[in-house]
C-alpha cells in the first residue's frame, strides 16, 4: 500500500520496487529512488529530531546537502553512522534509522525544559557562569557534555573497508546539473581527460526537480539522459556519482569522496565502502549550483517549515506531497514555481505570503492566473504548532518593512514553503583562495577572480537562469580544455534554454515578529545550533563585533552543515545592526570539507599491518621459526631476544649475553645502514663529515667514526671501511640509514660540489651475520678456506674478502660486543643460507642467537654508546668523553659549535657509569638522579640514567647516565627517588665495566 | 660458489609459485615476483664524452638521457644484454636477468680513472610485476604519478613512492598495461600485500 | 565598573531580555603615546597587557591587533593544556602557567572552561618508554604531577582505545598528567581582553603594524595603519608572524613558520574523556564540550603563512587515529583548518630582550603556545616592566642561539639504533 | 599537496620531496675566525620570508638531487625552480605582509 502522501504518479522513484525501512523502530515503506527524507515525508513523518541546545522539535527543511535539521543515526553497533542528513541518505531495504539527541523519544524529550529556560541560556551564557565554586566546574562540565553531542559514535571496530586513490585529469567538472553537464560535454568532446563529479546518485541536478524545463526543445530530463549517454560513450570522460568534491587545495589538488556501497543492500565483499579521490586537475570547472536561503522570521524552526525549492523537489522528483495545506512565504518571484508545482500536485495553497510590497514577475503572474491567493506586502509574524506547524500569523508590513501592522490573519496550514533568495555554492571557489564578491542585485556572495586554474559557471557563479547556466557551462568546459592544452577536435554549440532567474525580490533580512526581537518567539538563524537573531544582537552589543567573533561567540554556522543556509543571513543581520553594507562585514572562511567526510577514507587501506611497512631482513623467517620476540627499530623488525621454552625475557637475555662471552653468539645485523662511497675525493669527504681523520686509513682497514650535526650534537656513529683507494663502505645505525645518506648528499651537493664523490645506498645489498665470542674465529675457520684468520693476518679493525660457507663474502673484524667478533656480509639472497650454515656449524660451540637486548647489555658492559639512547640531540662528543675522536686539526661538520661559550661549562651533562650500592638493583632507564634527598619535591636533578641492565658477566647491575659534571664526580654517591617513594643509592663510576683493557676484542 | 638453490628471493616466504594460476580468468590484475634481477647502478657525468663512450662500449647502447626513459633489450637502440633506465641526471640502472656477464666489473674497468661509480645493487631489490586491464587503477591507489598512456607510455620509467615504499617503476612494451616495480627487499612483503589488497576490487591473480 | 558575570547577573539580565549587558571591552581610538605597546592581540599579548596593569601597575598600555582578537593561533589550536615538560627550564615556565590556569576563570571572572581531564602521551616502542620514564621522573622531582600508566590503566581511562594498535603501533604505556586538560580557546582571549580593558588597557583591533621608530638603538614608537603610536617600550608577541614583525625592527630570528593543521568531527555523545597524544604517529585527540572530536595533526615541512594544511598530513593523522581508535573510523571530519606555528630549532620559545633597547620579543612557541598563555603573559609582563628577564624565562633568551645553551625539548627524540 | 617541478625528473607531488629551508646560505669556510654570534647566525637564523622565498628542496623519492625553488609562502605558488649553485632568476620579489 503506497504511503499516504505519495502521489500516484510522477517523480523519479520506481513504484515497482518497494523498500521497507524502520525509523525509530517503526516500519515504513518507500520506493527505490527515495531518500530517507522523501520516504518519511511520504509517510507523513515530519518530526525527526530535536535541536542541539533547546531540544525543540525539528523536521526536514531541505532536500539536499544543506540540511541542518534532519540529522539521523543510521545502523547500529559497530556499523552505525551518526548525524547523517536524511535528505542525502538513499533508501535501502532494511535501513534502520533513528532520531538523535532526544530522550526518551523524539516525541517526548525531557530536555525540552531547556526551551522553557531559554531566557536564561542565551549565547555565551556558559562564559558567565559555572565558575563558583571552582571545584564544581568538572561536575557542571560533565552534565554539559552529556547534554551536548548529537548522535552516538559507533561501538566497535568498523568492519568496512575504505579505499583511496590518486588521479589526474585535464578538466574536473564538479557538479552535474545543467551547467556541469554542458561543461563536461564541451570539454569531453574536445578530447580532454575529463572527470565529472556529482554528489547525487544521478546526474541532472536542479533539472531533476524541474521536469517542465525545456533544453534544445526537448524535455530537460531527456536532454540529461542524452548527455549522460554521450559522456558515457567517451573514453576520455569518467563520471563519478555519489561523489562529493569536499576540498580544493593548493596547486589544483582536489579531494573528493565517493560512496560506493552505502546505497546497496548486499554489499559486494570486494568493494570498499568509500573512496577518497586525490585528484590533480589541470583545470577545474566549478558548477556546484546554489542553495536556497531561508527567511529569518519568528519561530521559523517548526517541523513542516521547509525551503520552497525542497517542496518542489519532493513533489517533482520523489512524487511526495510534503503537506496538504501549504503557505508559501517568499521575497522573490522564483518561489512561485514551487507554489505552482504544489498546486498542480493537489496541495492546497492557502496563501502565498510575499514580502514584496507588490508581487510581480513571470511566475508570480502565472500564480495569479492560476488563482492562487497572494498576500503581498505581508509577512509571517508568528507560527504555531508543536511537533508540526499548524498555523501561521500573517500580518501586513509597514512600508519600510521594519514592523508588522497590528492585527494579522491566522491561516491554518501544515506546510510552510520558504524562500529568501539563493546563495551560490561558492565553497570550493573560496577554498581555492578565490575572491568572493557581493552581488547587490541577487543579494548574495558570488565568486570573484580565481586564484588557481579554475572557473565557476552557472548558479554557483550567480547566473541563475537555465539558459545562462548552459551557455556558461559549455563555454567554461571549452575554455578549460583549451587551457589544459587540448586542441579541440570537434566544434559544437551550447545547449539552449529559456533564461529566467528568481528576481525580482525584496531583501528583508529580519522579518519582524509580533513581539520585539528576543521578547518571545525565536527568529532562528542557525537552526542546528539554536542561534537566533537576538543572540547575534547580544554578541554585537557585548562588543563581539568581528563576524568571526559573532560566529564563535554564538556558534552560528558552526554546526555539521557549516552554515550553508545560515551564514549569509547572519552576515546580513550583523550588517543591519551596524548600518553598513553587507560586504563590509566580510565573510567567514569556507573551510573544508563541504560536507563531512568519513575518517576511515583518509586512512584507506593504510590500516593494520599495512599502516606502515614492517621491514624484514633476509633471515626474518628463520628468526620467527626460532621463536624470537621482535622489537620495532624504526620500521625494522629486529629480534629482541630468543626465549627458550619457559624462559622469560630476563632469563633469555642473560643466557644470550653469557653465551657471547663464554663461547659463541650470533646475531642478524643486516639492518645496519650501508653507504657505498666512491670517488677520488672520498677520503676527503669522510674527513669533512666525521669528527676524526680519514685520509690515512689503509685499504683493508676499518675505523669508527662519529658524525655531528652543524649544531655540534652527535647525530650518528658507525664503522667505515676502506675498500679501495677511492672506495669506502660506511655503516650507520639501523634507524638512521636514510637520514645519514640525506645528510651526506646535502653537504656533497650543496656545499662541496667540487668533491668527486658518488654515494649509493647498499644497506639491502648485503645480509650481515655477526658472530661474537671466544669461539668466533674457530667457527669462521670451519666455514672459510680462503681467508687467513690469524690475529696477525686479520687483525682487529680490518676486513677481508673471501668465501664463507661457499658464499662470496666480505668479513669485517669489528666488534660492538667487546668480544672477538666478525661481521660477515654476503649478497642478501644468501643471507638465510649463511645463517643456517653458521647455526649448523656452530652447534658444537652451543652457538646462541642473540637479539638487540643482549647486544645492548654486551655493549653497555663495554661502555659503548647507542646514539639515540645514550644521546638525545643535546649531547656533544666532549659530553660523551670522546674527545679522542675529535680532530683539532681539520674542519668538519659541527666543529665550530663545539667551541661556543656554553660548551665547556663544567656543569654540562657528561656520560658516566653508575653502580648501585645493591648489586641486584637495576636502576630503571629514565631514572633521575639527585645529590640530596629532600622531604618532597622539588629536588634538584643532576642527570638521568640512559641505559641500565643486569650484567651477567659483571654479575651485578650496571648503568650509563648523563650527569652534570659527571667526570668530576667519580665515586660520588647519587640518589634516585622512585615513583613508589623508594630511593636507589648508587655511585658514579667509569663507563667501561668489563674488560677495560680490551683484551678480549683483540684476542 | 654456493649452490643457487640456497638463494632466497625477498618474497619467497609468500610461496608465490604455488599460488600461480594456470588460468587467470577475468582477473583485472596479475601479479608476480621477478626474482634475482641483476642491477648495476651507474653514476657519471653524461656531459663527459669519455664517460658516455666508455658506458656505450660495455653496454652496447647509448645511455638514455631523456628523463624517465628506458632503452630495452627489445628496442633497436638498446644494449643486447641489459635494459638501461634513466634514474637521474647522473644515474642509471642497467638491469639484466642473465647471470653470467659480470657487467659491473666490465663497466668498472672501462671507467677506470674517470669520475664515475659502478655499484651492484640488485641483491637489495625485489621486482614485483603488475599487469592487466586494471593495473593502472591499482598503481594509482599508491602512487602520485600519472600512469596514463599519454604521460607514462610503454618504455617509461620513474623513481617514486608506492604506498609507503620508495620504488622504481618501469612500464614494459606491452599491449596490456604492464609494469615492473623495483622495491627494496625489506619492503617487498609489505608492498606485495598492499598492492594485492588494492587490486582486490578488480580481481587479482598470481601469474607464473 | 563592569558588571560581574554570575548566575545572578544572568538572571537579572534575562528579565531585561539581555538588552542591558555592557560591552566586554571598549574599542577606543589609539592615543598618541603609551608606556607600553603590545603588538599582537592574541591570548599571550592580552595576558601580557593584563598582568602589566594588574601586577606591575602599568596601565597606560595598548594592545595593537592587525585583525580581530584571538584570530591567530589562539583561535586555531586544539586547546591542550599541560606542564609535564622534560627540562627544568620548561617545566618551571609551563608549571607556572598551569597554576595560573587553575584559578583563571575566577581571576578573569570569565569561564574559560579549563577542564582538567588529564593528558596522556602514549609509548609505542622501547625508546618511547625510556623517554617517558625520564620525563615522568623529572616531572615528579620538579613538583609536577605526572605518572606512568600501564596499558591496562590506559584502557580503563580510555575504553575505546585499541592497545594492540593492530600490531603495528602497540600501546606499551603512557605518561599521564591528571591536572592537564583543555580550555575554551576563544574565552581565554576574550576573558583577558575584558579584564585588561577593565584595568585601563586600550585594545585596538584592525590595526596592522607597519614599522617601528627606533632612535639610537632604542625603540620609541610603533607605526600602524592608524598612525604613529609613541611607546616607551614595545612587546611583540605575534605567533605566526614573529619573523615578519621582528624584521621591521631589523632583527633576524631563528624561527621557521610552518602550517599546522587541526580538524574536528561532527559532534557526538561523550566517547573519550581525556586528551590522548601520540608523538610517534603524530596525532592527538580530545573531545570538546560540544561533543566534537578535536584532532591535531602534524606540521607541513615547508615555510607557510597560508593558514591551511595539506591533505597528506590529514591522511597520516586520521590513519593514526583510526588505528588507535578503530571504532571512530565511521566518524566524519566536519571542519579542518590551519594555523601558523613559529618553531625554534630547540622547540622552546623565545621570551627575551633584544639588541634594540625597550623592544621585547615573545615567540617561537611552536605547537606549545596555547598551554603557556597565562604563564607567558605573566613572565613577559615582568620582563617588560623590569627590563630584565624573570628567572622563569631567563633560559629562553635570544642569546642562547649564540652560546649554545639550548633547551632542547625535542629532547630524547627517539633515534632508532 | 604542492606540485614541484624537479629540474631533472619533471613535475612531481610534494610528498616525493624533502624540504631544506632557506637557500643561498653558504657554509662559512673560516668558521674558526667567526664569533659565536656569526656562527649562531649561520646555523640558526633565517629570514623566514612571508612572500617570495628562495628555498631548497631535494627530490628524495626521485633523483635525490638538491635544487632551489622560488615559492610564495602565502599562496604557495612556485615561481621558479633552478639548480643548486646557480643564481636565482629575476623575479618580482614582492612581499605580501
């Protein structure tokens, strides 16, 4: 059974495809092609929500993106969406929708008491109260917070997928009404790569609501169908429907959001829900149309009070009667089209109330001819009706329009169709930094000069007649294609149609009520945020004079609709208050997005394990098989430790550390950055970027280097080897590989272009297996027969080429553990093979894979720093006690900074060791140290712990710390107060804890 | 030399060969790993005739000097052994599948004494092949480049980013859009999964 | 004397239909000279003027603003207030500000809605944990409330968080400052303006500064669109335009101005009670009293005075938010905007005398300006009044970029190893 | 998302590049003879221009070359790109304050 207010014919809905849905738990029927709003109206449902502050009953005010009232919660649980505009929700079978911000129900909402107390809570009231007692603010605030908000956030992880894509085109035409279609046709015919985007489900824009229009002598919708067919036939044109152009960014970069599945009952598993288009367009034609403006009159917010054009849309596009008995309230001729269409559809037009002293214009005349009752020089000065408008008070205006004459006429109705003129949708133009001008004739803001490669056409350009839209659109499309460098293949001409806009009109921004403003009756400007004209006046009276202040103080235009229907009215009311021209007030910024955009679409598929690359070494799978726990080091996954069955981290690390000192450990060091440096000036280059000297390093040898930023602070360290006279291999810390290469390239290219040096990243060319421990040489001897491993032939800090486990390898005798150690580099694809060979051959030495944690302990036993852990961007080599590596005889990056006045202060933090009094107590990393314990804060701190471990080899805890003047404090007691109130006592020591002479390394 | 079977490609853990389909049906996107490409990175000054001549003597073809262009073994101008990719104003790749010619050594010899650098880098890269009618749609999801025929015709190459990995794209001379994506090995698994997910809506198959 | 704001004045004014409220501040024409001219009518400038008048008795003061009060970063930030900074110098300054925040609504008789809902900084890796431990310990010893939270405790406070971070960015712990929170940004500017005005300060809007009169190395006046205004002392506090205005006095600064963006969702019923920040993945989130999720993003890397951020930064930020809070994926971005942040190389501000006598500068707050507002105004007023830095801002001198005494709040910026 | 015309690779999106701050600040060759002020000026100070700014960028995800850009820091319009080491092209260096 069709719904009560459904017309028996007409509209673009498919009456053969009924759809059932629920609203607030009740089942209703609609048809394919309906929006939730049209389906509700067809069922006579007007009350759909409650307002933000006063909880006044609210209905559907529009038929599009500008809807400020009918915000709906759709779906449930994890798949629910708050604050959707009923006017844009395509009806889909099984849709579950409900009202928001009301309790217990939209019909009876207890918070309506706010409306009764509205006199006490004008704009900005919260700035003036809730201050006493101060301690109660958090309680007040909790109540405010619970009352605020509109819909409810979803309750679980979103099960849907989102997509995003880059795109490029010659011409983006945004908006597929008559203007946009004409533009797409001319640009498309010229051969340009065109994207035509449309927020609606279908093409046609305003024509969908105006089926009586004629274009090129054919009915408008037939023209639309032909245009669509032609565009779809062009390979160079892509049509994106259900896609809003939400933002216009720099350099003609455009953001669009496409909705792929919300309107589908059965959502294909392989399709994302929404797609973000990140589009670079050579040219943009903005054809986004215009939005009708409401009139600001007393109690203009009741359900059943709608925009006139929306009434027309419901009748013509959806075959719905939005009421049975309508009053049309207008200030212009254009709204008579709605009166006529409604009249034709069988809606009784009780009166057309026209603010103009004398109603005239082509449509007005038609209405007169049709016998409609026209009350010109009149205004609606009051409305009645709780959950639906039921009557209006119509009163004759004074000649100046400032007041309404005494007694008016009471007219019963269930629908008020309002038109206050039109606002071009200049959002995208404004976002592109285009200027905005005021069009006095149409009393609206229109685009001025473009700031980017864009043009505006049609209604969004202030050209409201259909004929003008078509010709402007057609010309704009051609011009855009030409500007994009396309030489037109075909000629054509613009489609023709009658050109008629909505004038004449009378601008009366604040329609007088039957009481003084603010004394009863509310003239809503922003219906969503419950901002009235009296609120605007209050803000101005209190000195909030800038339009931005007015907006922020009253919150006008700050709702989910971002003031699409309210901003111009607010600006005009402000200008009237000051008695200045409207453009002098200025416009508030049009900020993206045009309509709200789903968070998920910005993430796209960059979620879960695709959020960020997890970089894996060639041996990663073997580590996983060995049960390694992994640590994130930058993007790398590195084995942290390798727990045996039943072992905790502590036990595993102790075992690994011992193995490296007692017999043999092996670790995957592939993540270390490696930079290949070639050229005749390679050594000189190193000399300039490292603090120490490099010219005399022998081929076959390695040297440790420290790299500073120009500010003198330690940036990175590592071992660099001389592979040939003009050839070096630098290693960097794992996380710093890319920044170090960038740093080197920067200096090479911009400061020292005279140096003949080339740099190439070879980090991943090699897999690196590091073996450490007294049995390292024995193991290696079993795996190679072409390298002389004797201490004399292959001393510490040298490298040799050879074959290891049958694999061509470069072996470095360097050590970060302080034990006999080799780092074996092989081509990356052999990394896993080498690891397995080492593990198998090493069995007899109880070879033990160790992770980063054991490595940290081992190096800490030796007092070796880790850049980024023991340094923090405020530490110089001198602070680290590494003067020995800082050349006094040459310049290097950062050198001059080491001689600034602050650098030799005795109280700079210096790296030292700490030994706790109790050897079993491990200082927490990040613990702060004080000289003296006070009874409470504050206590003067002298430094903090950077690294701290239990050292199995020292059989006690060890720590490294940065301490003010630390090297002068050897043996001094320091105290570390802990969060639990306990104090750890320790004494300052040398930073090398184990094998101070370094015998093991050289062994 | 160790047995070749001990070599593992960066995507070996995904067991792609076992997934390779005989019939790829109506999949919009085909993906495959092309393991063990030999890549030599060549640096030098193209304004130097000596450098150009030395390079040509080894490679048998002129180095491409047009930005983002390649010469391929199957084009007339190309080297018989290797494809040459322009990477920058003083940087090229020579890519070959052949195991035998020690290209890098030959180049090094030919360039002795010149301001040039020759570096083997192939071990550090994985090559992911992406082709099919929706290949361009798929790549566009992760890359800012315009892959349209009019901009990135067959034979083009470019360094850029795909998702969050730095890559080298190369478009092959093929009627269906066909690309090779060279990515550092540690990113390979991430990138493979990312592309496979992106191609999901078009239907994706692993090709041999 | 102005009327005091209270529930009683609200009721009284309701009887007269709110038609009798006085102006919150006057809009005078500038006089020909002042003892002190403050350039910049944001929160910091207005606070400076207020404290000059209130504490130092210097009432012959003008605040010159090129646009509208609070139209710069004051009205564009994500309103987070905290004082749990690492270094002693920063901790001293921000904690001083925090104490002022705690009585600010009463002090100003203007509800700035300072809401101590707690501020949490998440740790996602081992180095984050070390950095957090270091900071929490330092805070406590500096007398600042600060605590370490375990993942379990985090979940209790923020039930919608996904601790697994889907595996890629697991939440391993957090620092928490319970006294931290948010405030209503516009109200801070308006509240200070109203009070400063009450103490005789002239607030002059729509008055761009075009230059300075400097004689023998001493500032004597300010050239403005409304003519020359003589001044014995000038304080410049123009976040976003510090270099531009300093250049008019012949000064170069170590400041780089970046676009910083923020966004809000549509309003929903309360889902998150505290402020959650993650430096590692560049995102922070809180929920406003209106119900909007307020989300701060990272800066664009280039110099930008455009007051707009770029799309890649939005994408990165919202990807991070969706990862930490997977149930928020269906929420929608309602509005996004940008501010201009002046950043110093050490991420600490400059509150300092300059080589020009009588010319003081307060800038370089990076992303930390809003939370410092009362403290910044307080020490800047003290510095201007006494012609020497207060001990609380002594370390934040311009001179430090020569001596090397930086207060590096990048601090233990994690460098991986 | 800016589009920057790499002098070597052609127009690419902003995300492929890294920023290098003000251009034409030469590293002092005789840093030893500089005062703390002069050195501090080199390391930390910059003009941070509002308006047309000469700045350095590097094509990180492409050819890894550094080059200079003349860009308006208000409109973000790129007015010119030119090679490192060469002089800036003649531009209308208006300041938009």
